[in-house]
C-alpha cells in the first residue's frame, strides 16, 4: 500500500516539476534584481530599501506579473553618483529606464548593452561624460534614446544604424564631434532626430533625406555643419519641424523645401545663405514659424508670402532684402512677431499692418522706410514692442500712441520726426525703454512722462527740445539711463533727478543749462550705492565751483561751461583735466597736483608767449616737412583700390581728400544731425551711405576740437594706427580726410552699436546670448593678442572698454577707437600720460605712468566680467579684493536676463572665460597673463572637464599667484 501511495505521489509531482523549477529560477532572478536595486543606493538606507522582497512596490519600480522589474522610472529623483555602481546585467526584462534630470556623473558603462529588451532609455540632463559606449548598438529593440544635456564627448558611433527600431533620437546639448554618420539613414522608423548644440561638422548626409517618416530634424547650433542644403531634403515629406540654424550652410535655399507640405516650423537663421527667398516656400500653408534671419539673402520679399496665413512668427532680419513691405502682409492675422529689421526695405510703412490684431512685436528698424507713422498701428492693442529707428520716417508722433497701454519698448530714434512729444506717452505706464534720439523733435518735455514708473531708459538726445527739465522726471524711480543731450534745454539743474536711486548714466550735455552745480545734488546722488554712475554736463552754461564730492562718481565731464574757482587735484587726476577744459575761470595748479601741464581755459594767457616764440618756427618747419613728405610719399599712392568679397570697389583716400570730402558732404547732407549716431570725446560719429551703396561710419572732429593740436594728434594717430592693422576683430579704416573745414575718419559701419549700450538694453541684451558673448570675448582677446604680439612694433590700445567694442549685425565684436593708442617700443623706461576710461583702467596707473601690455590685459578682464554679468563688475571687483575667499557662486553673478546655460560646451566656456578674467584683473600686473596666453588657454581649455555650473564658486577659479613672463615695458615712439 505504501508503494502504491508513493507511486501516486510521484506521478502527481512529475508534471509540476518544470513549473517549480521555473518558479525557483524566477524567484532567484527577482531576488537578484532586488539586491541590485538595493546596492544602487538610489533609495537610501531606509526600511523600504532593505525590504528586498517588496522591491516591486518601491517608488519608480514597475514589475510584471512574475515579479520581474520591467520599468525603472526615477526622473528628478535626486540621484547622485556613477552608473558603474548599478548592475545593468541583472535586469534582463527591463523595457523602460528613465534616470533623467538627476546628478549622475561619469561614463555610461558598457554593461548597459546587456538590456536586450530595452525600448526606452532616457539619461538626459545629468553630468555624464566620456564616450557613448559602442555596446549601445546591441539594444536593437530601442525605440527612444535620449541622452541630451550631458557632457558626452565622442563621435556618434557609425554602428548606431543597427538600432532599426529607433523612433526618437536626442543627442543634443553634448560635445559630439565629427560628422553626422550616414548610417542614420538606415533607421527607417525614425520620426525625430535632435543633434543640436554639439560640435558636429561636415554636411548633411544625403542618406538622411531617405527617412520618409521623419517629422522633426534639428541640427541647429553646431557652428561647423555646413555646405549647401541638399536638394533631396524635399523628400522628407513627413517633416513638421526643420531647424538648421546657427551653422555654416551656404548657397541658396533649395526650392524643394516647398514640397514639405506638413512643415509648421522652418528655422534657417544664422547661416551664410544667399540669393533670393524661393517663392516655393510660400506654398507651405501650415507654416507657423519662419526664421531666415542673419543670412545674406537678397532680392525682394516674395509677395506670395502673404498666403502663409498660419504664420505666428516671421523673421527675415539682418539680410540684404530690398523691396517694399508687401501691402498684403495684413492677411497674416495670426502673426505675433514680425521682424524685417536690418535690411533695405523702402517706401511707406504699410497701413495694412494695422490688421495684425495679434501682433505683439514689430521691428522695422535699420531700413530705408519713409513717410509718416501710420495711425493704423495704434489699433494693435497687443503690441508691446515697436522699433522703427534708423529709417527716414518724418512727421510728428501721433497722439494716438497713448492707446497702446501695454507698450514696453518704443524705439523711434534716428529718423526725421518733427513736432512735439505727445503728452499721451504718459499713458504708456508699462513702458520700460523709450528712445527718440536723433530726430527734429521740438517743444518741451511733457511732464506726463513722469507717470512712466517702470521706465529704465529714456533717450531724447540730439533733438531740438526746449524749456526746462520737468521736475516730474524725479518720479521715474526705475530709471537707469537718462540722455537729454544735444538739445536746447534751459533752466537750472533739477534737484529731483538726484533722487532717482537707480540712475547710472545722466547725460545733459550740449544744452543751455545754467546756474551752479548744487552740492545737495551731488550729495543726494551719492546716498544710494551705485556700482557705476556717469555724469555728463559738458557744453552748458553752468557756473560756480566744482563740488569735490564728485570724486566718488565713476565718470564726470564738466568741460565747456562757465565754472570757476580751484579744481581739486583729485578730480583732475582721476577724470583727466580734459574733462574740465573750456571753463575760462577754473584754475588747476598742475605743478602742485603733480600732473602734466594744464589744458584749462584760464591758462591760455600763460602760454601765449610760448606760442608766439616757439609756435611760429615750428609751424614753418612742420609745413615744410609736410610738403616734402607729401611729395615723396603720398603722390606715389594717390588712390588705392580695394575689392571686397562682393566685388565692390572702395577707395582709400590720402591726405588730398577732395573726393572724400565731396562724397561725404553729399551722403550726410553736410553733416546733418539726422545722420549723427553718437558723440564722443574727440568728435561725432555719422552714418553715411556713399554713392556706391556702401554704408560707412565716419568720425568727424568737433569744430573746436579740430583746432586743438591734441585732438589733431589723436586724429592722425588713429588714422596711422588703423591703416597698418589687418584683423577681423579690429574695426576697418576705409579712408580718412583732412580738409580746411573739417577732418574725419571713415570706418566700417557696425550697425548694432557698442557693447556698453547693448548690455544696457533689455531686448538687445537677451539677443546677445551666451554663445555670442563667449565668441565676442574670444574675438576681442584675439584682437588684443594681435596688437601686442603680432604687430611690429607692438601696439597698446590703452582704452579697452565696453564703449569701444562695436558689434555688427551678427553681433560679432570689433575693437575700435584708437585715438589714445600708441605704437610702442620695447625696453624703454620712459613714461606717458594716463589714458583710458575710469572703471577699466589698471590700478597700477594710479601710482605709475609706465605703460605695459598688462594695462590692456586688466581692461580686457573687466570687459569680460561685464559681458558675463551684464553690468560693470565694480562691486564684485571690490568684494574679491577685500574678501578673496568669499564663496560667491558663479551662477548668481551671471546675467539674470538670460536663462542659465545648459549646454555643457557653453558652461565650460563661461567658466573658462571667468577664470581668465579673474587672472587678468589681478592687482599685481606681473601675475596677469599675456593676451597670447589668454588666446592659447581658450584653445586648450575647450577639452577640459568642469563641474556643473551650480557647484562652482568664483574663488575656486582664481589661479595661484604665479608670476607670468617678465613684463615688456613700452613707451611712445
């Protein structure tokens, strides 16, 4: 009976034995998975994490019915550590893995290739680095791969073409280098490819154009991807988004783009595309976003563009387009942003723009538009930004402008506007930036402007305003810049302006303001802490004494007034005696002050004897010598011809100047104020379009200053200096002219103005993004290295500041204003007078006047910090000098108007630029690097690792105090 029972039991066990074995195996696998999860440490040392039998109930873990882990979803979970601590081989059934937006660092381990069933992998927004493991190509079931926003530094592996199940691929915001592998063309299921923000080069492989399922292609911001756009791109008929911006694509836009009937977004900005905009693009009826800006496109704006009725953004700015604004543009009723700036649009502003009821930003600046401002524009109640500066608009500003009560930015400068400023501007209570300079506006400043409590910048300079400054301007508590210069404003200096605690720049120069400078006015200005304050009251009728407390300001100009008494030595030394010239009764004892001979107006009678006794013989000698030089030298090269890349002919004029003078007079209508774009220490700058069509900038010496031998010397020095310089980041001198009526220099026109102004304009500062700022810094470093190390003899600029860095339409920087520069010789101990801009001058110039290259290096460091911080770093420099170990975080100093950088390459460059700037502003000039070392460091540093931005303190970036190579001491030739 026992045998029978045993047999029965055996027969019952045998069928379920394999199941039991399988269950045992599953249990072992599950236990292995649970142990691997515990050892990762991602759940911490808690009761939950130690209870491995319940691992399927841990946060972010999903298991199948058998208890095996199929999904690990831990985005934004605060995980910190390396992936090498995680046993990937333990998870044979894993289908989805999401560890995005954590603090993972180190390399992606090769073991990740063991996840053979994985369909979704997201490791984005961590700090992973190193190469992409070749084992990834074993994940043949992978449908989505996202490792964006990391520090991966490698080629895109050619074997990626094995991942034939891939639908979405995102490798953006890394350091991928080399060309785009053609094997991507094997991934026929791909719907989305994002390779943006890397360092890729080469061209778009034609194989990519066979991905007929592709709906999104983004290769923007690689800078080195170029060549012409392939005609085959028209085969990607599933494309919805195409982004190829900020690369080096050249040639024409292929008409085959018109085949992409599903396209809603086309971004080609920031390339080198030329030719006409193909009319085939106008067949893309679903297009909502079209950006062709910053190219070299020419011809007319296609009239059929008005058929793109879904457009919300149209940007063709910074091209060479020359046409009317199509009247049918009013059909684009979905438009929110329209930017036609920096082209050659001409004719009237189309009144049909008033039909664009959704428009919030309209930029027509820097064109050749004329006529009056259409009243229809003031029906656009959603409009918050209007920019039509740099055109030829005339007539008055309509009072209906007060209807646009959400306006924030109003730029109408550099036109031919007349009439008065309408009081209805006071209704625009959201206004942040108001610019009306370089017009013919008359009348008084309406008191209603005092209602604009959010106003940060008010520029009414270079008009014909009269009357007194209304006391209501003291209500503008947010104001940082106030420019009322070059008008006919009278009355006394209003005390209320000094109550504006945010004011940084006050320019009332070239008016008819009279009376004393009240001590209370200066004292009130000094009450709030201001990192920078510039006060320009020159060319007025101010009287009385100069308050000694002005010494605490950043920059002061009181020249050409009726001030009297004794000028304090500190003021003359700090700001330079030239800031006080033209005050006949103002005394300055240069001997007691230890300064060079004074140039004050009241010293003229002391030097009259020397002018008569010494000046006449010197004048005769100079004229004779000049004639000899002219005959021997200039007659040999009367006119030199230069060809630019477009084949235009431009003349370099010598000292004869007849042809230059006639052309300039015609181009500027005899230096009419409407062509003036700025006024500096040595003269005014004008914008002129020559008969050849070329737009140039010219610096004309002021009439009084043209008679001053110091300014004449500066003029000749700048002409001589720039005629010998050839560098892409140094402003080009096209010509110069000496004439009995005036003298001027003719430069390459830089249409975005100075870095100083751009950083202080909310809109333009945002446009100057992190990549452009880093490129700007590198460009100026290269320019200074060229001057110091490649010119023979070397040249020191001596006035490197954000005011003297000009930007073109691509926001590329050039170094300008060589009026104070010097051609220098080595191994000399001679001294020279101090030159430069206060706030950028090296500290050693306070106790020595020996010029070295390190003074430029210091100024460069200040400019770098100003570029990164968005404002002058005066407070920061004071802090690090007094508390060098203070742990100030770099992220807290960067310009808050820009989003924090996420691209690891950009972060690396910002950290490197900051570190170099800190070395450059070292108080000991011997510890500063040379500009050649700075340039080399940028090249070497592009491969260096760095920590996440939020972990970096500035004091950690300061180099140890190691002396650089011995300074080369220079002096004036």
